């Protein structure tokens, strides 16, 4: 993964990001020598979001398959939440 310095970003703007993403999907932005941010194109970001949603769905299905859920009325649910607070 390539690195864009904060100074490059300041002086070159979006052109620095575009150049860095020419041959890779993500680039690190470093600030004062420390890696602080990651930039990527929207298409890659949307793909990662879909992966997160698929993982959450798989975890939910596994919870349901293994009985890790609570079936209750809205009132019971609110009462249980009150006990947690």
C-alpha cells in the first residue's frame, strides 16, 4: 500500500490521491511520519461495506442457528434494557 504524506496532500490536493490510487486500491496518509488515514476509491469502499454487511448477516444467522437470541415483547425488551442501564 502506498503512502501519501500530509504535505503532498496539502500541496497537490486530490491529484496526490488519484496518483497514489492508480495502481492500488488503498493508500495510507501519513501525518508527521505516522500513518493516520486510509483513502480509497468509492467503488472499493462500497465493496468493503458490502463485505461488512455480509459478515454481519452471517454472524446473525449463526446466532439464530445456535439459539443465541431472545424472544420477547416490546415491553419485556424495554424492561430488560432498563436493567442493563
